[in-house]
C-alpha cells in the first residue's frame, strides 16, 4: 500500500512546481518518517530515509507562509528531525542551530497542539544538553581546576533544565520516558551546579556527574533496545495535526539519543539546593549562527547580497533545487530568533526569498500565487524604516525587489514607500548641494538617490557620477571629475549634512611625531606657514606647545583642523607621547564644540585603522575626516598631504574638493611640487606618482 502511494506521490512531484508541491511533499514525508522510525533511530541503515524526510519537509515548510496554521507544526517536526539527525547520527553541526531556531519558532506559536509542544520542548532540551555534555567531556581537568579551561555555556544548561522541567510538569510521559527525561534534567543540573560551585570557590565534586552519566547511559541503552526491537509506534499524521492533541502519548515516538555511541546522563536524585536559583525561561537562539548558515547556503562564503541580486535578475537561470525553500526557512528562522533586534538586512533577505518562492508558483488550492509576493512586500515594508541606517549594502537589493514587486502589482507602490523613508535624507543633502547619494553594487554599477526629487535611479552605464556625490560605504570610486565623500549609511549622511564646518584656519592643531619615527619636517614647515595660529604638539622643529600626550590631544578635539602625524596601532589607537595610546572609546566619548559645528581631521597615512578612527572622530562631532583606504609610501603621502593642505588654505576648497584636487594632481602629467614644500621628498615628474592605487588611497569621510 505504502509503495503504491509513494510511487504516485513521487510521480506527482515531478509535474509540480512551487507551492503546488506542498501537500504531496508532506504526504511523502509521512511515509519516509514512518520508514525511518521502523528502521530504528541511530542505525546507519535508517539514515537515508531520515535525510530524504528532512529534505521533503524542509521544502514543504518553505512553501508555508507566516501565519499559516500548518507552519508552526511543520517547523516543530522539521526541528525535531534535524535534531534527531544531529544527535543520533552525528549529523552536520549546522543541523543544530537550524533545529533550535525551528523549535523555538514552533514553541512561540499559539496554535501548536499540546503533543507537538511536548515533542518540540523535549527535543530542544536534548539539543542544548548535548552541547553542554560534549563541552564537559572535552575539558582538560588540569586547566579546569586551575581556572583557565574553557567552560561550557551555562545558558544552554539553563535552557535544557527549563525544557525538561516543563516536559515533566506536563505529565504526558510514559514511565520509561519520564525516567529518561528526569535523567537528562539531573545531568543538566549537575553540570550547571558543578561549575557554579567551582566559580564560587566551594570546590568540585565529580562523583554526582559520574553517577548522572552512568544512569543516563543505562536509560539510553534500554531506550535503544526498545527501538531496535521494532517497537517504535507509527508517527502521527502531520496533515492531521488538529487531531493530534488527543493522541495517546504512548503512541507518540520519542527518542532519547546522544549519538551513535550513547554517552548520556542521570543521577538517581536531583542535586540539592539548585531549585531555589532563578533560571531564565529561555536561552536565546544565536541569530549570528543562523545568519552564518544562511550566508553559507546562499553565497558559499561570498557576498550574500550579490548572490541574491543575481537570483533576482530576470535573465537569471533557475536556482538550484531546494535553494529557495532553504532560504525561506533560514531567513524566517533568523528574523524569528532575532526578534526585535532583526536588522533591515535580515528582513530584506526574507523578502527576497519569499519573492523568489512565489515568482513562478501556480495556485493548486494552497493559496493565491500572489501570496508570497504579498508576504515579501510586508517583509520589505517592515525593513523600510531601518533601511536609511543600514550599513550592510542591503539598500540596492531592497530597491531592486521593490521594483519587481511594483511590476507585479502596480497598485502596491512599494517603491514609493522606500522613497518616503529616504526623503528626509535627500532633502538634507540637497541643502548642502549634494546631487546624489550612491550605493555601489556588486556588479560594478551604482544605485543613486537623486536629491532633487528623492527618487532612486540606476547610475549611468559609463559609470560617470554627478558633480557632487556622497557614497555609502568605503569603496573608492575611480572618478577624477566628481567631488566624492563617504559615509557609512544614508542616515549618517543626513546627520552630517546638518553640521556646520569650521574654517580650517580658525583653531588648527598639528600633532607632530610625538613618539618618534614619523618625522615629516618639510610638511610640518609648510603647515606652520599655512596655519600660523596652529597649536603644535609633539616633536617639531621650532618648538611645540606640548609633548602630545593622549590627554593633551583629547583636550584639543574642538580643533577646526586636527592634523595627526603619528603611529596607528592595528586596533586603531593613536600612538602618542608616553606609554599609553588614545583609543577609539576615548575619542568617541569626547564631545567637541557644539552639536551643529565641527572641524576636520587628517589621519596618518597608514591605512590601518582608518575606518574605525574616522567613525570615532565623526561620532565626537567633527564634520569630516581625511583617511586612507590603504597605506602609501611616506614620500608619496607627504606630497599628497601638501597638496591637500594647500588646497584647503590657499585654494579655499572644501575638504571633499581638496581630496579631489589631490587625485587630479596625481593624474596630471604636468604636476609640480607644491609651493613651500622644501625639500621635495621625491621627484614629482616621473611616472611613479601616476599609479592609480595612489589616486584612490586618500578618501574623505563626511559631507
């Protein structure tokens, strides 16, 4: 009977695509799941049925929309089976975070039948306990007792304890299952209390742990004997989930497994004194682990935004089988696990996955073919408010998706919603004569937000930029005509546009080689002439106003122009006079003049730490920072900085325009040594300075 049904289901699936496959996939899953349980959990011969059952259910789950009453039940079953593969068969480690995310999703649902809740909670407890026990078994006891060993994550022990306690309190277990669950609870409590006692200095007693493991191993042996003897009952029908609430618990299969070689746990009595400790009701699933799994699935370690953008292209080949369903499942798990902390990028990835799933789906009675597009629009709308602050490059992907959704449903006006969110930024930039805000795309093109009308448009095919453009991100753009500056997000661009830049000559500060090894005498002499009112800190010819200690520099963060000639550590700290450095936290914590005006910072040409330092100075109230995308040789940097300062003072240029003047000077075959820079650090007439890498090395952060 099963063989005929299975053959018919497989034949139907070859003729169906998209959501039309959902019901036959669930039916085929039931057959494969039953085959697995009858073959025996943990046995190698049963693994192919388990693998295929997981694949079927994963695809079906991907077709079930958020809010579908079947979705939570499918999530619980899929998490259960992934957990079984990880625990009982030594499956891939990626099964564990994926299973935890799915089980947490199922437990968060309000419509999950009690029996499904029981299974999800028991499996979740086992997954957390497995991690704790494996961590305990891998410990080096000598380093542990010395207090230097790596400890298991006790939040996982707490979550396992909470799960097992709730399972036992439900009184849904057979005697044997209750004994196994109590054994796991005791083990989790024992590990937790062992390390709590060690940290408290009350000593360590391994005997309860050994008893717990021995007892649970015996329970495990008896459970495995029952399964291997073929007594595992048939799995209740997932499609008949509403009736499952009344299923006899003795007819519902539960495995208590810890891998191909059982090594689990129990002590005959709970550990005294642990019950009065407050335990968290839930240990959060790590969204970062789920994001890594999602990134690996879509891009294999590459750029996930580029991979998703490629899938959205109308001429893109069909994605590999199962990819879109996996993306929907993983993206849903990420947003669920992250909750209120889900980022705009998280929601955009979910929206793209939903759109891809519904793009070519046909309606077979499981819902309108446009439902996925509608769900994608909802997910995109949920991300829209946070998109202006997004630093991850999700904005071009969101705009591409919005255009596709509007093309499918012109009444949706998804693009208009995005334009509304970015309107304040466009207005602020228009007020400071910026023509466009640009996002580089992975394929080398650019997305532009034009400030005159607040509309998104693609950049010109030849790559030419408007005369004044602000770029989101740090990627240098090879354009010697446009005045270019960089920000981390659209929101930062809008905020910086509201600051008033000080005249660089008003209250300049020169920090000159305070620790030695970075002497630029000719540049310092030029800067003294350009900035006669400058406060000089450090080791400079002609004397200085102080040695240039971190505290002295920190007190001068209200400078109109702060030029730094010093070392920069790998972590982005400034190496100043004395034995201590000025770190990013100290810079960020210092407020400059007012919230509406600020000066300019010129960073040392090391390349290392330039980005974080630039962000720290902007956070401290400066309006702009001249930084470096990469290190350049000292003679070249000296010439570039001389051209920069000459443009700022004698040319009266704004910082972004002064940086462009440096690019143009390097590109010119008629370049001359900047006036007042003597002696010149190198021959400026040779071809060496024409290296394109030098032209893109100096970058301006700000407006």
